[in-house]
C-alpha cells in the first residue's frame, strides 16, 4: 500500500477530520536531510534541513495561510 492509499483509507475512518504526513518531525535528534546553500559567491555557506510532506498536512495541523495556497495532489516534486 502506498502513502496515497494509506491517507485515503485513514481519511475514511469515522471521526477523522484530516490526514497528512511528514518525512521526519522537527527538533527530533535523528538523521535528516541537509542542504547546503550560499546566498551569493561571497557569503559563507549555510545548512538547511529539509522535509517531505504530503498534501493535507498543513490543513490537518491548522496552519493559517498568509498568502498563496496549500499543496494539491496534482503537483509533482521538482
């Protein structure tokens, strides 16, 4: 069963009001994905952590959008 199928089945359970997934939680002391970046050729390199999320995560967590829109199932990773 894939992640999309699992989300669909969970969403169908009585009492479930939202379903979303995240690859790993923030502030957990486990290995995570790190991305190195520099703002320009003269700045020092920084490190950012990255996470993969599913559609529905922000809505399930009650995140309020300031502008823009939530992700949809029609979008594909870059």
